[in-house]
C-alpha cells in the first residue's frame, strides 16, 4: 500500500489548513466510501449516515494507489459543519502491514503482447511461467529457459561458485 508521508506534504500545508478554519474545527474520524473519477474522496463522518466530499492532504500517483490506500479505510479528518472535511491521514492499528507467514503475496497479471514491462519484486520467492521461453537479460548477459528443457547462460564472464561441491553432470559434458 502506498501512502504519502509527512516528507511529501509541504511543511506549512497542515498549519495553513488549520489556520484558515480556526475556531470551527474538530478532529474526527470518517470512512472513505468512494473515490470519484475526478479523484475526490467521499467520506462518511462518524455518527453520520450521508457521505460528503472531502479534501485531502494526501496525494497519490494514481487512482489505483489512492483506492488501495483509502477506500473502505478509516481516516482522520479536520471537520466542521460549514466546510468539507479535510483528510489528514489514514488510521491504522499497526505502523506497517503484516505479511503472510511465508512473506509471500500472490499477484496474477496478464501483460499485453509486444509491450515491454518491468517488474520489481523483493519477496522471498518469484515464480515465472511461460509456455515457450523465459529470457532474463541485463546488458551483455542473459539467461534463457526454453520449453524443450534447454537452459542457455551467456555472458562476457561467467563465474560459478559453491561453498560445497560444484558438480557438472550430463549425458555428455563438453568443455570448449
């Protein structure tokens, strides 16, 4: 989940909002029930039944990030009865997300054919599956896995190291 942090918010933004609304405000909680296509959060304030538009000090790079971070979540708002509430932050019981027991998360993505994509993963296991071939390339080096079981490792310099035995086995082994 991506959220803005206080480094992303101009240092005087909160003070300006509070100063403009001084004398009428209260800090309250609300639940984000919708996000409009224009990027406006709809919230229901605690104790209310109708939703209202809310401004926000949090900004996100995309609609998907905003939806993941806010939709259905309890937020802290600066509120009064004359002006729309201002979302100050997300209320959470924990300061970070609890990971699954093995640290894994599953994502199923269908990438468009012919378009280059990059993926950044930092989990304990990555599974890639393809019907014909998987190719990993970085500069002048590459690793190719083919459907027929062929594995091709190419590079300017290839180093193989092992803290225990390093075995080469095959029906035939050719060196040079």
